[in-house]
């Protein structure tokens, strides 16, 4: 798929143009070696390790190339710090773009005056405009989001080509809901437990163990697939020649949405006063693909976990998988340590993708797995 190929594309208005394709599927990602969470509340420093695993997985699962928009220069005071050492582990498969544009407004994402990640939004547009013409499919993601083929599919391109052929899909939307990190895959809480004014009942610093992957650690969702309790933070993979403008979660302008009534009807589509895209599908999380959202938690989210995670109707942001054969209909289910089960392991991620990811990381020189 890395060889150039010229395709003749028919536009909805009947015109035709030649497109020089280099890739079938690419990913864009805006990230940095470290960053502050919204509101400057907490400093996250494990991004280089996360990025390495994230790139390994997506190349493994069928992406041809990844473009990393490196925002480290805007986030760090250390001269020369960047993600180049990580990107250089993937010669020919990953391209790093130095992107020192600052986030002007990093306020929390709630309230009347929400934060806006303008640097990230500009990076997404840059990636689509610069590289979209050279690929069939494209998507912009965060490094805690794993686009994972499911069912009988073994690669994301296989999923996309099947859906385009069988269902006319040009935009595939992935459901979003944060998974919980499994406590047994984190370093021993006793090593970093503390109490102070910010955590009067006791907290610990949640760090993923060196001998497990971030993907496996976060493979614990509140629902079995298909999920219905979701966040409005879906991500999309879309046809680069179909979506003319994309903004974070949504395909805001498409080849069809720009047509007037007469042009729409000439192209064979029914005119709707309120536009609804006919070529967008939400993933079937059992048969097609799913997005595992493994967002980091920080120390204040672990406060009093030994009490909260053992009582009903308490907020617990650590994961304790339901045992085989048990689910929400089983009522309260106690697991090892007296904790209450609160999430479900995705079997294909656990038994198919995680072992392959571990092997790929070993082959690239990370021998801890």
C-alpha cells in the first residue's frame, strides 16, 4: 500500500479527477512528551511510553502511516526535548512534525467558559490538508484511544473496505466511553500512598506497571459491547476525498453537504431540509470495531479507593473486572481483596490483540513483556 497509485474519482456533480494515492489508511495525532491536564491541574509525564505503544498497535492493526504533531516545545521548558527518539524507532512508518503552537486556553472542559485546544484543532486541519490527498482513509486520534478491529476482522483496512463495499460507508464513527485502569496492573499503591490537604483520606500515584501494556491495563469497560452509556467524544475514520472539513469529533462538511437541491438530486440523493449524511455509520462494536479509551487517571481520583471501591453507590475510577459468567444482572459481585466488580474485559482485546502487541513491542526492542 506504500506504492503510489492513481485513481480516477467521480465527483457528485459528475466531474472526474485523478488522485495520486500513496496510502490506504493514515492516522494523525497531536501530542507531547508531557502536558498539563485541563485547568493546569495535574502534570502527565508518561506520554512518550504511551505514544510508542499506541503507534506500535495502530501499525500492527493496519494503519499504513502515522503523522505525529509534536507539541512538546509548547509544553516543556527543557531545551531540545521532543518525541523524536520515540518516532525514530519507526523509520518509514511514522513522520514527526514539529508543532510548537501553544494552547491558548487550557481551562477545564466544563462550565460556561470551556477550554479550547486550539493547537490540537489546527494540527488536525493541517494533517488533513497536507496529507489527506495522498490517502484513501484518514483519522485524527489521541494516544489513549485504540481503534480496534473486532469480530472476524484482523485489520482496520479490512473493516473499512468491507463497509464501503457492503454498506457504502465513507465515515465510520467510534463510540467513546472512558475505561478504568485495572488495579492489579498498576504499581503497588502502598509504594506511593500519601495524605495531605489535597487528599486527606489518602491517595496514591497510579502508574502502569512496566511489564504490562497500557492497552491491557485499561481493557475494562463499564458495559459489555455494544455500549449505550456513552460520552459525546466519538472519533471517526473517514474517506479523505469525501470529507472536506473535519472538526475533532465530526465531519462538518462533505462532498454532498455542499451541493444545492438541484445538484443533490442530480447526484441521486433525496433532498433533505435538515442535512443528514447518508454515508456515516456508527460502528457495530461486536462485529466491526471498537475504540478502547484508556485515559489516564491522576492521584486525586484514587482518594480513599480502599473504601470507595468496596462500597455500592460510591465513585470508583479503578477497574475490577467481573468474573466469567457474572454481569450487572448478578447484583453486587465481590472480587479479590473485597473490591466490587465494576467493569468488563473485552475478550478479543485481551486474548488476540494484547499478545500481538506485546510481541511487536518485543520485536522492536522493548523486552519487558
